[in-house]
C-alpha cells in the first residue's frame, strides 16, 4: 500500500482530482448508507441538492490528493501548489505579536494541504505549526502518515493530557496551531451546541485554549480551485464568547460553531457532509482537557 501511495504521488494533481471526482460519484451510487447520511446532514443544514451535489465529487478529490500530500518525496515543496493567499497580512501581524495563534480548520476543502502550506510558509520566521495527532491504528497507515507529519514546518503532539499541555505551552510561547473542531470528541471533552441545524457534541478544548492563553483566533480554509490549485484563507475570529475569558464554555462552543457554519455555508460544495457529526460521544479513559 505504501508503494502504491508513492506511485500515485507522482501523478499530476489535476489528474488525481478528476479521477477522485469520479470515485466520489461511484461511492455515492454504490453505498446507500453513505448516501443517506450525506443527504440527511446536508438537508438538515437547509441546503438544496444543487448546493450540496458538488461535495459528492469533492469527497473523492479529497481522497485522491492524499497520496501526493502524504507520500511525495521529502523536500518537495507544497507552496507551488497554492495559487494564492487571502488574509495573510492580518495573520502575519498576529504571529508577529507573539501571543499565540489558533486556527480553526474544519473538514472543509483540503485541510491537509492547509496545514502543510501554512507550516512551510511560516516555519523560517515563526517555527513549526504544532497540532495534536491521534496515531493510526493500522501499521501501513501509520507509516504513510509518518511521512506526512514529519515534513518541514509541522510538529505533532499526541492527543493526551501531555500533548494538550505541550500545545498550551506552545501558544503561551507565541507559537501557532491548527485544530479540526468539527469532530465528535470523547465523552467529557465536549458540550452540546447547535451546529448546522442540529445539536452536536462539540469540543471544549479549543474554546478553553483560546480563553486561557489569550491567543489570537482565526478561521481557516484551503479551497480547491481548477487546475490542481488551492486558495488558502485566514479570517480573524474576534469579539465573541469564544475568546472571552468570562464566557461559559457552552457559550464559547456555540460561538465557535457559528463561525464554522459561516465557512461551510460559503463553500458547501467542499464540506465532508457524510461525517457522523451528530453521534453520541465515545467513552475514553484519559480526558484531554
């Protein structure tokens, strides 16, 4: 499998995206459970078929770009694949303040490309982008991911109490991190808050980090555009309960979800609508709070 990933990593991204979109539609028609969950989530958010249909092919494009992102030769830069940056001046100014920066990066567009591009762009002046990472259970996947996470500009910490403490220390020292906020955290590590038309168990880690460290918060997305290119965007996220130390964690989580919704509704054709976002949280022995 690793050899296959390395082989596919040499195929031009526009070709892989085209193949991936075909794959996305094939899965749509061959997997009724997937199709039902996808439609239910998108419709609960109030979207029409015309709005969510592009996300069917985009799901395949997301999978098809992973070999290049995970298995391309070490030292091969990701930046030429990024067409342009939007909001980068405000983001750079926040990094220069050395108060720490948190990027809210939902499962929208290419979040893997986002992390690699941002880490590579700012590594020389501000050190690596630090992120929490849960190791893959399958050996071959762990080996593939190791090649992705060990690239220039990226630093990963385990999703444990020790890892969270390391992340908090990074922010207090003026570093920066990207967090995927729209996934279901383990029981005890979240609160129920509205999200795209339904109650969703929402992580409290990011709100607590924002409130206790005083770090600047940004919404982030990496949008795929034609030709195997991307647009990386930064949007300041200020003036809400998310960054207010006096606000309750429930209000902070709800405010965070409002911001994420705004990103998704602006680009519904590249969101991962099939994710089981509204399931009950799993139990976990170690609570990373």
